């Protein structure tokens, strides 16, 4: 009986195998596939366009998707160099390996998501993954499963580089994120690890939201709008990272509504604010170097408590070491705090224990500000600073240097292609009629993509594109798109009046510069309807993508127009920001400013804010000159006011809403020539370098 059972079982198994093989053969006959291979390694090569395709090294599959569909859990798919243009869903636990990261490319061709991982224990290694869609939550890689690894990949030109959503225990290792909206977004996901990664020219390098126990180790976060945002998260750690040379108005690490965040052994240098803390509890900053930041080394905004900063070197910051808004609580101990240009501590009714620190002098901090760089400003009864260290404290700060081998930046370059209608006899990108208009020979090829005769940051192809709006290649042009968010007060629109914007135009006319503003008259400029008027820094990035780029990564307006958003209340009073990869955008909280300056007409406040921040996108930034964005210089008869009161420019906070123009440097000691120091290409090629000091 047993033998008979085995015999019948073998017959049934043979029939099933034969039928499955027949079905598979029928399904794939058209593409000349061989039956399912049994080796552990499956090969893919896009050069094999004629077949046969059986996944062997001799006859690799042409498409990665075919390699995946013919794999089983545990298989390795080896991909030869080439450009693979199909989107991929990985639904089995495999290892997908490119031969070489730079030459093995998966191009999404602007589809929604390039790679989606839906199963646990998948590895992706050695690829460049580029060109996702531009809509919200579009990404190069979307991870919806657990225990996956992304290793040694370059993620380039995506709305989000890697999106980890409701997934745990994933590892991102030795990857580079360049020119993305967000480098990595972790949302409702715990215990994920980012190690040895580089982030460059992203709006936000890393955004971790409502997620716990995530780790960022050995990362280099450089030249981003904001390096990292931790929001609504707990028990996370940043260790041995270099957060440097990010945007000089925001830039650094943002900790928002978090609990138990640890920042250890990290360099935080030359950002707008090194560490920004909002409404958080138990943030521990230990053994860090926090220096050369343009506004603040550490700033506490909305009330936070149990903030502990210890064993750090906090020096050579361009404005403040510590800036505390009301009702914060902080302990600072065993730190070296010196050579910060304005105040060591500036406090608005916060409770600070700052004992046992070195203040740059054996006699401790200063309260009368005769000794520059060591000042404490605030009520001494709630700032405890005695006893202090009489000498420089040794063996604190990081135990490593500014750059290490894993921190080498990888910068990718994208050549924008603007197609302009019209006969182009020499195929140089500009039609014959335009070349004839401006004295070029329409039958002789010119490198118009690199010609900018008026040095306004717009090359000749861009000037040809904007010729429809009367731009000239021999006279400087600035283009500004303004969008306005509908006000909570229906009787008080945020749309700027043409009269106020004409004042902006007149500012530049005197220097033979044409400012073109767009409030619906140049193909952009619109009212934005948003039901929720609560804005975060990350949400402003979404506004930029949705309403300036219109979710198009190839929008020709990018790199031509500066971009302004006007709303009632933005995340800050008014500020410049990276919407994508460059400092070309700024936001104005006009209702908030009006509450702050009730006696000044609204139109005047708006023009002051716009011309000030337009100056930032033209390269007039806080580390270029000490009078730019200097809060103390706005206080009459203060030390900084005496130093910079002759700097009669809208870039000086004292004159921001009074003098609606830039200075020419002729007003005496302490003045600065804004016009001569403008960089008209800064908004499209924002380079943030280490300062000399």
C-alpha cells in the first residue's frame, strides 16, 4: 500500500511539473526565454537585446524585472553596467547587485516610484538610481517592509531619495544622496539605521517623523537647506556625523517635539543655526564641536526642558553661541565657550545652569560687553554661571577631524535642456531670429549654454526662453515669481499690489538691472488654497514642489526665477530656504510682520522683506559681512549698532523696513558695498564653503 502511494504521488508530481513547465514556456515563448534557471545567481545585461534570455552569464536577461520574476527567495541578481529604464517592484527576498555604482543606472524616467520593496530581507547594492516623479511621496526607493539593506548606492534627482514608511530594522549604508527634495524620509518607522552616507544639495537631508529608536552614524551632511529634522520622535541618536556647510540661515539639525535625543561626537559647523530645538524634552549633546555657525551655535525656540550640553567646544560662531527664547530650561557644563562674535548666551527669561565652563578668560563671562565675545545677556538670577573654569578644558569635543574618507562628496551634474520653438539652423539651442536680434550668426554654432555676456546668472538659452518677457542678454535681468497663500482673513489678501512691486522694480532700475515680477503675468504667480494654515519647514518644501515646480523636475523656470511665498504665518517671521537644491526661495509671514511692526504700512513691510531676502538669494549672506542679519545691530546704541549703523542697507536689520534698497559702501566706517558683492548666479549654484577663520 505504501509503495502504491509513493508511485501515485510521483505520477501526480510529474504531471504538475510538466504542466507548469508547459505553461511557463507558453507565457515566455514570444520573448525567447528558457525555462526557470536553478542557479543561485541570475544575470542581467541590457546589452543582450536579441536573446536568448535564460539568466545565465552567457545569456543574461535584458531587464531587471525579468531577473526578479525568475528568482526565488535567497537568489542573487547580478546586473551588468547599463541604463535600465523600467520601474521595479521587489516582492521576494533577493539580493540585487550592480557591477559598478557609477555605471549601473536605474532611471525612473520621472515615474512615481522607481523601486518598491514590499518583502522583508532584500538587499540593493551598487546602483545609481535617478529621476523619480515629482509628486508628493514619489521616491527613488520606497521601503514598505522590514530588515532590508540599501548599500553603496547613489540616489539622484528624486522628490524623496528613500522613503521608509511603517517599516522597521532597515539599514541604509554608504549611500550618497544628491539633488533630491528629501534625501531620506522615515515616517512611522522604528529601529532603522543610516550609516556612512553623504547628503549634498537636498532641500532636507534626513527627515525622521513620528519614529523611534532610529540611528544616524558616520554621515556627512553638507550643502543642504536643512541637514536633518527629527520631528515627533523618541530615543534616537546622531553619532560621529559631520553636519557642516549647510544653508547659512537654517541649515543645521532641527529637533522638534522630540524626547530622548542623543547627539554625540559630532562636528556641527558653518550652518545658519547649528542645533535648533523646539518643544522637546531630554536632548543630550555631548562631545561635539559646534563652531563657525552664522547665527547660532544652539538655539532653543518654543519651551523645551532637560536640554543638557556637555563636554563640547562652542567657539568662533559668527553671532551667538546660545540663544534662548522664553521658558526654556538648559544645563551647559564642562564646555569651552569663547570667541563667539556677539554673545556667548542671550536669554529671554530661560532657566540656564551654565556652571563649570571656560569662557575664554580666567575672569569668566562678561555682563557689560566691554570684553567682546564672552557676554551673557539676560537675568543673572536665572542664569547660573559660577563657578567657572579658569583655563581651557582639555579632552573634550570630538576625537576626530573635520573630514574622513567616508565623507568624500559625490556631486552629480544634470544638464538642463530647454527646447525653444523656431528654426535653429546651427543647432546651438537658440533660434535664428533670436541670434539675429542680438548679433550672433545663426549659421555658426555658439556655446550658448555657457555664454552669459551680462553676468546676470542667466545663460543665453535661458535669456532666449525669457525673451517672451522682454529679457536681454546684454542687460542684467532678475525674475521673481510670487505666490500667495490665501489669508485666514478674507478681507485682507496676501497678494502684493502692483504698486508695491513697482517699488521693487525701481530699486534695481537705478543700477541698470531689470526686475521682472510674476504675480500671474509671466506664466506663474498664483494664489495657493490651503485649508490648513499651519506650516512646518518640511511643508514649505512641499509648497515649492507643488506650486513652483508644479511637480516637474524639468520645469524650465527652475534656475531662472527666484521664488517667494507670502502667507499669514510661515514657520519663521521671514526666511530664505532651499525648496530643492539651491538657495532660490524665501517665505514672508506678512501678518506676523505686521503684528511685529504695527506702525509701518503693510506694503512697505512687504517690500522690505522681499528685497532683503532677494538679497540673500543674490549671495548677500550672513557670513559675508557682519552687518547682515545682525540682531544686536538693530538695537540703537548697542556695541553692534555703533559698528554697523553706517551700513545703510535693507540687509541690515536696523534699516530692513526703512531703507528699501542696498548699500553702495559710501556711507563711512562700517558700511559695505552690497551691489559690488552680489552674485547673480548664487540662486542657481549655491556653494557653501568653509570660511577662512
